[in-house]
């Protein structure tokens, strides 16, 4: 299934989610530059992006 085949609101929500995830990962990498991005940090980043997307109305 391609993202292009999804309804516009769903596609836009997914695009916003990934955009936010990329920004949060960049923030995490800057904040945690002294240590590698491990699985726990990655899981926390995903949780923050999901919360942000949910709060924004998806």
C-alpha cells in the first residue's frame, strides 16, 4: 500500500508525524551527542512524536 493511496487527511497526518519524528530525533541527537542513540532513547523519541501528533489532532 502506498501512502499516496490513502485519504488526504490520513496522508497529511502521517507526513506530520514523520516530520515531527525527524525534528525530535535531531533534538535528541544534539542533546545526547555525548552518547549514542540507543533503543531506549529511540523508543522515547517515538513516544514523544506520537503524543505530539495526537495532541495536534493527527
